[in-house]
């Protein structure tokens, strides 16, 4: 039997597992996907890297700042931009004076951070937890391959709406814990990754753009500017508004689901952006936490030791997930004493 099983190999799960391992506990991560990083996601496409989840890293807390500086020293992270332009109905506006802080990126894609954190951690990938049971002394996690994993404690780092169907029954005796999780809402997002002919000229202002009040587009970035020395052609990433994503989430044809984003960027910035040489669509059902709980993590010992962590506990970004993962490790250690 394990001391702790961490569900999810996003940044919260990885940093948590690292702390637990350093504390001498027997820990394993179980991840449903083949790759690591969760919503810090990078796709290998046309000989390059494209971030189709988190686009950039901002730093507010000292804790996270120290982590990012360490990654910078190891050349996993570098400064990307201080200027996120704003696109309004009247055109592009420069960032507000109080919004000119450093945004970091990973030249080899966001998943480089996950790969770095995963070093030496026991991780079972391609394995989804589908059922959770327990007896008086241990949890039993059943995987989609019908394997049974036994553990004294669980740290779950999956978005709250995905956690609930797995744990609702076993947490019937902890109603206030369940209620907190039920209050967390997530917004969906549709992402387009698109490659263009290198002959097109790209103004500096297009590196990172937040769209204001657009019904379809929320974000436009010149993704290949994160690794200009390795880029064979310009690659852009477009992200939709939650409202647009809600409508296109059930569309069975991915091209139909994504094409309005290309048409819109063509209307807003330049006609050629509507006609890439290649493009791919990714849909995120649980992209961004809307209402976070304002706590670093949630823990209970009823019926057995369980900690919930992730961005949605204390925010909606990578920094919040990182800090929540650290707090979850502390809570799990405390519960196991
Ligand atoms: C489109 C998009 C753009 C974003 N842009 C930014 C940005 O620019 N800057 C920023 O800071 N943040 C951004 N974010 C948010 C950021 O990506 C997240 O806050 C952060 O990555 C969350 O990390 P996490 O570890 O909490 O969760 P996740 O990364 O979601 O990790 C949870 C993991 O659990 C796994 N999992 C789920 N269910 C199961 C199961 N049953 N069994 C096993 N494994 C399971 C998942 O596969 C996943 O790997 C963006 C997110 C999206 C989707």
C-alpha cells in the first residue's frame, strides 16, 4: 500500500508529489493522459512546439518567483514579453502602465516545466481513475484498466467538476467538504493553433493580445515568437471566449467548431490570418476556474485522509496551482502523522 497517491500530473500534482517524496513518503502519481503538465499543454506540430493551454507565466508571490528564477537559470523558462496589448472595437491599445510586468514562457513549450518536475517521480500515465472506494484503513482507487491501487492518503489535483463524480458517494459523510467543491465553476475554451506563410509581416504588437469585449475571441498570441531561432514559420494561437466555447463544445466537426475564430482574427487584425497553411483545434471543457474558493487547498480525514488541490482552490492560473500543490503536500504530511 502507498502512503499517498496523487491524482493528476499537472503542476499542482507534480510539485506536491515532489515535496511528499522529499519528506520520505512513498508516493505515486496517476495521470489519465500520455503526457505530463495537464493544462500546461504543448503540442509537437510541423516540427515545432505550440502551447495550446496556458500561454504565459506571471509571478506575484515570492515562493513562485523563486521557483521561476530556478527554471530561468536552467533555461527552461525565459522572459517573453512585458506588453500584452488590448484589442478593442477601435483597434489595438498599448497595455496600461500598471500592467507592464514580465510574462515568462518556455522556449521548448510549457510541458518542459512538467518534464523537469517529473524527474525521478513514480508516475503511471495513460491511466484514469474511474472509481473510488475505501474500508476502515485504506483507499482503493480503481483505474480504467480495472487495476486496484491502495493508499493511506489521496491528493486529488483534478478540476473540482471532474472530482465530484468520482468522490461524491464516498464523501457523503463530509457534506461541507462536498459543498465547497460543488461551488467551483469552470469556463470552457476553444483553442486554435495555426501556421502561416513566412512571407507575412508581423508587427511587434501582435506578440500577445487580450481581446476586450469580443464575443468570439479572448486571446491572440504569436506563439512561435517564444522560440524564434527554431521557428520555421509563424504560428499563432487563438483562444475563444467562454460563451463561444459553450456553443461549440458539442459540435462534432472540429473544423466547424474552430473556423469562426480564424474568421474573426482575419476581420480584427489582418485578412491573411483567416487562411493559415495548416491549423488544429483543441477544446477544453474545464479550462479556467471562474470562482475559486480562496483557500490554498481543502483537506479532510473523513472517511480517510484526502486533500484536494489545484488552481481552482486559490485562483485561476499556474501560480495558484503551484502554491496549492505545495500547500497540499503540507496538509497530506500533517494528515498522515
Ligand atoms: C486554454 C487555457 C489557457 C490558459 N492560459 C493561462 C496562462 O496564460 N497563464 C496561466 O498562468 N494559466 C493559464 N491557464 C490556466 C493554467 O493552465 C492552470 O491554472 C494550471 O495549469 C492548472 O494546473 P493544475 O495542476 O491545477 O490542473 P491541471 O493542469 O488541470 O492538472 C490536472 C491533471 O489531472 C489529470 N486528470 C483529470 N482527471 C483524472 C483522472 N480521473 N485520473 C487521472 N488523471 C486525471 C488531467 O489529465 C491533468 O493532467 C490556462 C488554461 C487553459 C486551459
